[in-house]
C-alpha cells in the first residue's frame, strides 16, 4: 500500500495533539471519532472485498483530523513535551550554544546549563545543544564558572513546535497549521 505521511490529530477545539499512522486515523474514522477535518491532502485507504456486493471497502482520511473528546479522555496531554536529544538539537537548530557552530547531530551533545553535579535538572529550561569540544571544556561548571558565554537561552517548546520538531515528513498543509501555533520565542522558522 505504499508509504503514507503521518496524520496530524487535534482535539475538538483545534489544539494540536499528536501524530498518528494512517491505520490509527482509519480506526478513528471507523469508530466515528472524527469531529471535523481540515487540510488540503486526503488519502483513500482500501479494505477487503464484500462477498455479497463484490465492492471493496474504503476510508477517505484527511491530513489533519480533530478527534472527539471521548477519544482523548484519559490520555495524558503533557504540557511539557518529553525531552530527547533529537528534539533538543532541532529546537536549537543544531547550533552549539557556546561557539555557535552548526553541526550534524552525531557531533552534538546535551549540555546542562546548571550541571547535574551542582543540582541542575534534566529539563528543557536547563539544557542546550553543545558541540563535544565546548561541552568538555565547560565540564561540570556553569557557563559563568567556565568563562563561556551562552549564545541563546533555553526554552520549552510548545505542543505545536514539538510536533514539528519530532516529524521529518510534514505535509505543507500540516506545516501551515502548526506554524500558526508556534510561539514568538521559538528559534524554529519555516523554511
């Protein structure tokens, strides 16, 4: 059946929720859990043949779907998205917070502004992207203690920005929708 992009789901009020597979989107459609749809892209998924009629079942799914409230009830909608190196590096545009070099992910590290050995926590507001050399030079010290200037401040990405950061294959209509929900403090800029 080929490769399909992820479907962007929203809550009933239009707030970004999460990415789902086309199979999961078909489940929402089949269970009548889709409140409304938007977006320029739609996909038709074919099922099996009906023995009586000889016709094939199909479900048409949009690239952006809002899910009825009960479908999201009980789900944990984290206000703070989970922290991972991949999304951190994307948040910081693959730029070292100390020397300003833009590098590929395998040459970057997660640096704790207030080091863990000094009581710092592993949270979005305490981590920045650093190249290996700068992270080793800073070691277990704060930027001030190491005499290193922090070139940008850490921040917590909102849900829309996080969804952009964690999907590499976003359709244009999905990107347009999410970009309208990105905060002004974001370092993310549409291409």
